C-alpha cells in the first residue's frame, strides 16, 4: 500500500502543533499571578486608593495568613469591586503574562449632606458614603435625610452643570416649611429658593438679579432674596 508523503507530513505537523499548544497551555496555567495594574478613568480626586482596591482582592486563607486568591475569576473580581460604595464601575482583564488590569471609575459627589451621619449625594442621585482619603469640595446641604434626595437631586444636578451657579452657591438648608435657603459665596445675603419646582425659571431670575445687584453694588444691602413667588424676585433689606 502506497503511503502519501503529504498526508504523513500533515499528520506530523498537526501532532507538533497539538504538542506545542498543550505545552504552552500547561505552562501558562502554572504561571503565577502577575502584577496588578490599576487605572482610574476619573482620577481628579481619589476617594478609593490603589491600596484599597488591592485589599479588596485579598482573602483570608488561614487566620494568620492573607493572600490574593488566584482562583478568583475576572467576573468575581469585578463583582467584588463593584460592591464597593466608592466605585461606580470596575472593569477587569488579564494579559497573556497573567498581569491583572483593573480600570476603576469612581462615583462623583454633587453635594455633602451634614448631620449626625453625613454622606454625599452623587451624580446618579444616590447616597454615597464619605471617604477617609479625600473630602470633596461640593455644596453643603443641611436639614435633609435620605428621603429628600430624589426631590433635591434635580436642583443639585442643574447647579452642577452651570459654572455661574457652582461659583456662587456654596450650600443650602431645608427649613421646617420645606423651603430651601441657599448660601452665597463671599456674601451674607441668603436666597430663599422655595420648594424644588420651576427650577430653570427661578435660577434665571436669580442670575438676572445677581448681575444687576453686583453692578449697582447693592447685593450686600439685602438679607434675603426670595425666589419662591412666580415671575418675581422679592428682596428684604438688612436692618440698619
């Protein structure tokens, strides 16, 4: 029986390829976990450090011993990171050298709520804990609790998108009547925003009033600027 030389060559080449693939796979499986490379997509302010992120990957194998658990899958690592209240999103990948790459997107606060148990309100309108690593310079809000977040969030979001408002609004307080009193930077004049409705109209009225009052050097002669009445700005002068 005549044997086709090309067939023999093909079988030999295929065998070599299978051997090399198996050898490479086995060697790769035996390779120890490489380095951990952490990248922040929004690193202006660090609320959770690289050390904190690395510690989230450490598990206790024995009471007196800690180590990175190599058996954790990429999905498990992502789930573990995304459970952290400082992280908005985590993406995890592994290189061919078994280095672990982690991309962290931190949550971004809009305001800080003061009180017995202070917290942030983030850009998604959710409650966010304070960080021991960094304190954000955002407007301070008092007189509210978690139940007020959904009501207040549209105003905070609107302020955050306007450089003029960010520059001049430093904080606000909810009164017993449900009105919000806004504090201004470099002025003792307060602004009664009223309840959180007709936001754009009230802010437009405030902008027009502020520019005119500053131009006429009258801003600091008022104790209160009231925006709660429709289509008008009512000012209360300071007592002599």
